[in-house]
């Protein structure tokens, strides 16, 4: 008698457990649930991509600063800071009053440029 009661109870418990598992899986496979899961994964992927882009930008700014120091350039890496003035390269000639650039903004040839992108 006790043996039958034990097996009946064990079978009922297994049935309840199996029914619960199947119902959970069915709820996960409904269209609304699948859409919510896809949206959550898309948001998570967007956050990961944003973090990656920020890491790349930070590394790029850091490397740019390292290269600037190595080449002797003093460009500001922070975009909020004002941009440095660029120099005009001209042949040596007297600066007249009709020129728009100041004499301090001029460099005369020849000077050695480390910019490999210039026309030689």
C-alpha cells in the first residue's frame, strides 16, 4: 500500500514538474516573447557597439597624442580646446601693409617639414 502511494506521489510530482517546464517553454516561444527577446538582444548589442566605439575613439586620441609628442607637434587632442593656428609657407619676401596675415604667421622657405603628405 505504501509502495503504491509513494509511486503515485512520485508520478504526480514528475507530471507537475514536466507540465511546468513545457508551459514555460511554450510561453518563451510565443511571438510576443520572441519579439521582446530580440529587442533586448538588439539593445544589448547596441550598448556593446557603443562601448566599442568609445574605446576605439579613446585609443585613437591617446595614440594621436603619442604620435604628436614623438613628432614634436603640439596639437590639442581635446576637441573642446581651440585649434592651433596654421602657418603659411611662402618664399622670403617683404611683408607689406596690404597683406592679411601677420608676419608672425609666416614661415619662409626653406624649412624642413616632417609632413610626408606634402608635395615635394
